[in-house]
């Protein structure tokens, strides 16, 4: 039956299937497996989760290579696994290293087309970020989430500051690293539109915390989306002035009770283009005690103001 219909028709049918259904169809017969594996457009955006690479045989790797898989999540990986991954999938665009087991990631330099990199839930402390330097002209998205950083703040900022093409940066750590200001690194990340940062070590933000260094006058960053995790800091309108283009602000408080000072008025007056404001902390009524008449809460400025009583996960 399958051979009685032209391959073009089957490929059209397959294009409407979900990833799960495509994988199921691969298992029905060798003809469908050949059609699916040879059609690169059908697998555009497909991701695969890999763990314990020794259990995968050459046929498995050839199948991934034929489909031009561009996104991989590697769990509990080691240095040797990066070389094996490069052997079969050298054109990776996105790579997530979850629970990385070794400190060295220098072999990431082999992936010349890598644009999106995430290191999550690392069991080994990151003593340095030298592996980022060879990727400085490639990466557009970088995530360091639930990691322990034992490098200095200056080394961290120097490594990130080299990634001049970044549009998205997530840095979630255990709070042991204190970065005095983001002004130096933000001056180099001129294309950055999304920033998610752990704020656990801050109490009062300096006026130039977000101000790009070596700039005078009113300078607005390109940031459109800002997430502040474990937030318990005092801010002023002057501090937020470089963020005037923000459209989305998410604040995740360090404590269940946000604190004695309500920052709602400061946020709204300093961020004129804000369209989404999420405040995560409980109880929510602590935030509602602000005097609404003193805050310019215009319906065209803030169409959705969410006061969430329970903390949520960032994904």
C-alpha cells in the first residue's frame, strides 16, 4: 500500500504529524523510515535528549545525522561525550548540558554553528568560563542555570562581555557570586533583549547598575524582557532609567513576604512602555497595599498586572 502512493504525497502527510507521530511512523516499515530520515525539512526544530552515549550504536547516530538534528540535550555528560557528539552532529545549533560531570568544556569550540548554549544543574563547580571565548562570535543565547560559580566576578563579566551577539542571557546561580554592577558587560551586549539575573546578594542597587559604561546622558538599553530572581533590593527611578524600553518585568522575591517597601510606583513611573508586570511572592495583599492613586496605572500602559501569590518556575 505504501509503495502505491508517490513519495511526495507521503511527505506531505508526514508534514502534518507531531514529533511523536513521526517517530511512530518511522517504526512501521523501512520505506517510511527511509522517507522520513531523508527529508530534512520534516525535522526542522527537532530536539533529542541523550544520556549515557555508550549505549547508542552507529545506526542510531546515522539516523540523527541524516535528519540533521540541530538541538540536543545532553544529560550527565563528560568531556569525551562532546567529541563523540561532534563526530556525528557537527552542525548543532542548540546544546543544553544538564548535570555536567566535568569542569572542562573546551571542546565546545568544535561546534562552529552553535548559537544556543545552556548549562543547567551542574554537579561540578564552574571554576572558569574560558570555554565561552571561542564562541564569542557565534552565541546568541546563553543560559547558566542552577550552577555554582567559583570564578571571580571580573572573570565572569569578561567572558560574557565577549559574546557581543547575545540576544538572551540567563544567569541563575546559588548567590555566592556578587557582581557590583552590570554596566560594564551591558555596554558590550548591544543586541541583548532578554535578561534573567539572580539578585540574591543585593540590598540597594547603585544608580549605574544597569547603565552601560562609557556612556553619558540618557542611554536606553535594547532590553525588552527582564527577570529578577531572588529579588530583595531597593531601586530608584535613576537606576531603572536605562531600562525605559522594557515591555516585560518579572520579579521573583527572595522571601515569601516581599518586604516593607512597595516598588510598584517606581516601576510604573520609570518604565513607560511596560505591558506585562509579574510580581511573584506571598501574600499578595502586601503588594496591593500600595496607593493606586499615586501610581500612574494607565490601561494602555499596563493591560495585564499579575500579582501571583505563589512562586512559579521560569522556563
